[in-house]
């Protein structure tokens, strides 16, 4: 047994020691996101790494220290009692990371929209009563005009798009407000943050498109042609590039967007989370038991083993490794 620091140099020394011990497979417990650097380093060095669900290994009393847990993991793994949690193929992991980052940015953009709406409400500008979407063409033009110094409700209402259902007079009444400096300041900052987040989402889309194209190019052309889209729907924050064509090739000719309730963006998220190798699950029931929307599970992390959530994030200053 040896103790290693969790700096990168320490993790490489850990891998060197495991190599000297002629270890071929490693079991490790997930701890927040702190397991990722060690997992990736060990994987790059050629080890078979099993990410173990904490619920499977913490059912023994009296083993509450890092050292004892380390020995217990080794003992269970040596007799084949540990099952690996699911992790997609190495080539798919970057795509999953990009999409998760994009999802976070979209959520942050939604938060900024809510804060913009709050600032407008504090000034008694009731745009939410006359506009369906504050970030639509009419709403954004009005917000920009307010931030440029316009206060006349008639001029602000002139930005009304012809598709807007509210009448001109109703919009004028909604735009007659009490402009205060502190509320305008909040509106300006949140609007600037929203526009910045849109730029970051566009950058994510560029990276996702490039990676998806690269992954698809590594696969042979599918035997079947891409069918016509099941329906034409668009979302405000969906990626603005062709998803179906490269995804059709990546999946070997399957078009997941033909499934009811799954569009191109949802299909992309699904492939990014599970990959294209279905051999990890013996049957369809094993696969669906680990999905997030299954009524008895909360996470896909245990799809190949016992389903269940990851443990809460903790930050260990050192890692313990045991080899035999």
C-alpha cells in the first residue's frame, strides 16, 4: 500500500507504481468530479479502469477511512464482486462534455432572461403581459431601445413586430413605467450577460459540429439513406447546424429522430450520453433501467451495474492505492 498526492505528478507516479506491480485492472470509487483526472490518466496508460458505484461498496460497517476503503475495494475487485458504472467510449466523452457545457450555458441564459424580466417588472414595464417571449424580435428591440435611453412608450411600441398579437395601444400602456437608475443598471448588466452567453453557446456549437463531423467521418457510409425529417420544429436555443446527417452516419444508418418525442437535438444528447456501443447492456430492459426517466432510477451512472446517484462531491487531498 502506498499514498500519493493528487497533483498530476503524483497521479503519474501512482500509475508508474501500478505498472511496476504488474497491475492490469484498477477499481476506483467516484467522488464528485475529482475521479476524472485519475481515471483519464490510468486509461491513457492502458489500465482497465472500473468506476464503482459507492452504494455497492459502502454496505460494510467499520470501514470509514480512505485507507480501509482502498483495501476493501481491492479485496472486492480481486474476487470479481465489483461492477463498473457506465462511461461511454473515449471518443464520445468529449462530445458529451461539449453538450453538457452547452446545456449549462442555456440554463444560465434562461436565468439572465428571468433577471431581465425582474428588472422590467420593478420598473412596472409589463412586457410579459403583451409579449410571449422577451427575447423575441419585438422584446429585444424594445430592451435595446430602453438601454439606449428611449423612454417614450409610443416610440418603444413602434418596435412591435407584425406577428405580435398584442395591439399597439396595449403595448404602449405596458411600456409606461417608472424608470429608476438601479433597475436600469440591473437590466443592462443582465442583458449584456445574456448576449455574452449567446456568443458562448455559438462557440460550443462550432466545437460540437466539428467533433461530430470528425466522428462521423471515421465510420463507413451507411447502407440506408437518411429519411425525410419526421417533423419540422425549431427551438430558440437548438444548434444551428445539420445534426441528422452526421448522426445518421455515426449510428450506422439509424435515425433516432424518427422515434416519437425525440428530435435531432435529443438524439444527439442521447448518443453523447450512451455512445453507439450497445453491448454494455444484455437486453433492452437492462438499458432502460438505467435511463434518467425510468421511474425507479435517478442516474445513468449505474446502468451497467446497480442504478443510483453518485456520492456528493468531496475533495480528497491524497489518493490511496493498494496493489497485490
